[in-house]
C-alpha cells in the first residue's frame, strides 16, 4: 500500500505486530477493522520477556515488573486509539464487511479514470 497508485482497501481482522501492522497505513488506503483486531510493537505473551529481559531481571520483583509491562502493552493493543488518531476509517461488525467494501468500490469508482496508466506497486528497499 505504501507506494500503490491504485485504490487500496484493507480489513484488519485479527493480529498485526511490528512493521507488518504499519504496512497498510498508506495515505490513500481505506482501512477497516473488526473489533477482534489487536496490534502492537510485539506480541505481549513472550515478547515482554524478551524485549524487557534486562529490566525484568534487574527488578526487585521480576514477576510484578513483567506483569506491569504486559498490562501496559495489552492496553495499547485495542483498535480504539487508531480510531481516535484517524488511522482507521471504521471499526465494523464483521457481518458488515462485504457491504462496506461494496460501498467503498462505488465511492472510489468515479475517480478511477484519473488513475489510468500502468499500475505500480512496491516498497522501497
């Protein structure tokens, strides 16, 4: 989606972490998400133990520190902060997916004439 010259729609349904979660946030992307969508820098289960190993080991109560870090990261996995920052267009009921994508194709269709020519798609190395 980053360098796409054609209309791009994404439906985020489950989990996305790290760079993979950012791959579909291009300026002209239509982004929908289901309530089950979770995202973040790393998976919380197991990821905290690896990413914060030194901090956890240096703590007086490693188990409490790990639990605190996990709770902090779990709070940020909700799609609602993305909605608040306008990075998601809509948080939808999964049963509305087809309807929303059909509405989007009708909305984008009049602008397709301006996009004629060779389609390009890719990511910068």
